[in-house]
């Protein structure tokens, strides 16, 4: 399956080494729809938690969202409750 960073032309991580990327999905080389964002975001400091919650608001504008809408919608709903 094609990875999210390959589907999203605007992904800045695809030009980085996984160990240097800020995105947990890219770091572990799994699609953004495949990882447990709720667990990841819940364990962050309040500042980083807010950063990722705000970042996730961009998801509906990403080409990956259209391909994995159900998974992304479920995740976004849970993140909104954090």
C-alpha cells in the first residue's frame, strides 16, 4: 500500500530521514491512518498535544484523507475529545 508521505505531495517529512522527522507516522514508516494517534497525542506534553490536535485539523484537506476517510474520521473524532 502506498504510504501517506508518498500520496501527499506537500509532506515535508518525505525529504527527511525517519529519525529526524517530526511525524510519528513517518518515523515508524506506517500510514497516518494506521497508527494510534490518540495514544500518541495523549502521552504528550500539553503544548505538544495542542500542536498535534491543531495539525490534525488539516487532515480533511490532504489527499490521504479521501482514501482513508473512515479511519481518519474515527481518529479525528477521538482526538477532538482529548
